C-alpha cells in the first residue's frame, strides 16, 4: 500500500514538473500573457511587464491577447486594439453617476 502511495506521489510530482516546464516554454515564446488584475484580467507583455489591456471577462481578454499576437505577426494594428478596452467597473460608474443625477433632480424638484 505504501509503495502504491509513493508511486502515485512520484507521478504527481513528475506531472507538476511537466506543467511548470510547459508553462515556462509557452511564456518564453509568447509575447503576451493574461493575468488576474483586481476584479478582472489584464493582458501583460512578457518582455517588459507592460499592461496592454484590461477586461472583466477572461475569454475576451484572451481573444484580445491573441489578436495582439496576430497583429504583431502581420505587422498591422488589430481592429480590437483601436476600440478602447473596457475598464473594470466602467459601467457601474456610469450607472452611479446617472443615479446621482436623478437624486439631484429629485431634490431640486422637492425643494421648489
């Protein structure tokens, strides 16, 4: 029983090493990677750790990173890069501003 447990742990450790090696190899050849940033995700340059974009959706952030990779390969600007990347909480800020404006208007109407 101990031998089976030890063999299983050895296999697990070998698998962990493979994952670490594969991750390092991917980052070495990729220009960008996606990392968690606050409440969302960020596209970060692998060479200088510069943030190229942020988004709340992981899938959209990955697509943006892939479009940046393709754009560099094609030496043109990606269509997605022209569109401003949505900042985390931007829509919440807009709704709060609209709510504050409604409160101000209601207060003005109530005072007159």
